[in-house]
């Protein structure tokens, strides 16, 4: 019988669960339903480690109620807004995330969103699936090509850089803003703007890659949307609360924003109903990291951190 037990709050890829069951007593969630705070606390009574997900709200109350034997909460994902890091630190629980391994998959989805929104992919799919397509015509579903456009990237971290690298292959000129300018070798020719207000008027295409913080909440509001060139295309594969939904929906209806590609939503899984009524939105259900390779890598990275802490070593990806 293994010495330690690990709680998985959700079902993880089979390869990840097999490794956990090999090395630990696995407390699994085979039904894959969201656990309440009470259920997380209850199921953790025999656990030495918890592997949670971005949908689990690990609040100060939850951390205060965890049994003393829980030594690490390893989050399956990069973002930490669902974790009360100060409470974890006060409780003496190590918290880790899974950086780096989801960069490429999320950048690919950001590009998919950009292409889907620019080329009116939703309308084309809907026309075909509903049986309304009557054949090719010269003016049918005319969208916008990416080549020759300027792409503004908000947040030039790992994912922003990976997105920019892919977009260059479509003949796009890259502009970006971040808290500080990147070294030239990481810019790869991208043009830096110190503020988002300077970036937006140039951004015929805009891709959001900023983290979710109190400072970035509704980063893209009505005032900033008005700074974009009319008809700009907006993509968000980062966090839903970066966008003021009411403002973006109004801009999509007025034509100030020509189209939007969204993979994340404020309050998800709830989605503002206004998006569903608009044909110029290309919507995905938070699937940025949803590849077999990436989700397995995320799970293995979480378990690497669990292994380290339970063996008395420093966790590679400690955030608290």
C-alpha cells in the first residue's frame, strides 16, 4: 500500500490517473462532476496532496478547513485566480501550477479563433449544417484575410510570443504591449508599445494574452474598444474577465468590432446570451489546452510537483 494519498478533484487523462494510482492511493472523481467546497474538504481527509483544476474555487475558507496532512495543492493549469495564495501560505500548504507545457496548444487555439472570426467560419458551418447552402456565389461569406494586417498582442508572455510566431507565417505585422519591453531576440521583429492605448489604434487584429488580476479586469472596455480601427477583429483565449461583455457585444452590433473569437468567458460555463445571437462571433468552450499531448503533460507536471513536495524536495512550479 502506498504511503501517501492524492485527491483528484476532477477526472484527468487516463495516463495521468494511471501514474497517480501507481505511485499513490488515488482518490478519484470518476463521475467528473464539479465538487463543492464541502466535498473537497471531505474527500481530502485522507489525502496528502490535492490536484485541483481552474474551476475549483480554493478559497481561504477551503484552505482553512483542509486537514493538517495536506501538504500541497497542485493546480492543473497556469492561472492562479481560483486559488487564495495568501490563505495557502498562512496555512503552510505549497501551491503549484503547470506553466510552459500548454503554450503551444493555447497559441494554436488563439490562431484558430483569429482565423475563424476573420473568415466567418461559424456562419459557413451553420449554413452547411442547416441545409441553407445553395452553392457558391461571388459575394458569399466574404471575410478578411490576415496577410498584410497588423496584429496587436496584449501580453507578450510565453503564449503571446507563440501566437505571434504563428501569425507571422500568415504575413501579419506584430505589435505588442506588456509591462516591459522584451529583449530583441524575443521580440523577433515585433514592435513594442508602452501602453494599450497606443497599441489599439494600430490593431486591425487584436489578441488578448494577459493574466487575470484585479488590474486587468475589463481591460477591454467600451473606451478602449472605441480606440480600435473600425471593423477590427478581437480574440480572447486568456481569461473571460479581461473583456467587458456588454461593451464588446455593443461594439459587435455596431460594427466597431467586425468579429470576435472567444474561447473564455466571464462567469463560465455561463456565457453572456448576447454572444449567441450574433453571427460575427466564433465561440469555443475553453478548449485552449485541450490536446491529448498537452493535458497529459499538464497532469504529469502537477504530479512532478506532488512527488517533489511529498519527498521533501522543493517544487519546481511553486506559486505559494
